[in-house]
């Protein structure tokens, strides 16, 4: 009688599918540079594109990953930022609210 094995396989597949769907639902969108909040803070997804003349606070080597507000883990390509609730910023990005970690 293979019925118990089939039911077990079905239940494991169902649980794995549910976990995968939950992970996708919790994934946050990236901040769009054209977003009003991003524009007001001078956010750039790539720090090397920051206009240093316009943002005198910017210094080479600064990026979101080295900011005190960045909530991603070391090595992550993106992470949360309290300035952009519900969205992620690029680790290589920068905005005028940058503050040195530590």
C-alpha cells in the first residue's frame, strides 16, 4: 500500500511550496531613483554616479553598505533602510543621509 508514502510526499511538497511563496511575498522592492523620497535625498543606486559638486558631503568610498542606517548583512547586494520603509537600497548606493557606521 503506497498511499501513506504518497500522502507524505504530497504534504512535504505542499509545505515546501508554501514556504517558497511566503519568501517571495516578503521580498521587498528596490528603491527607484526617480521616487520622490529618493530624489529628495539624492539617492543613487551606484555611488560612483553621485554628483560630488551637488552633494559636497559625498566622499569616494561611501556607500549604503558602509552607512549606519543600512540594515543588510555584510556581502548582501541590497538591504533595508529606515528612510525608505518597505523598500531596499543597493549596497553600492548612496544618499545624502549617509552616516558612518560605528
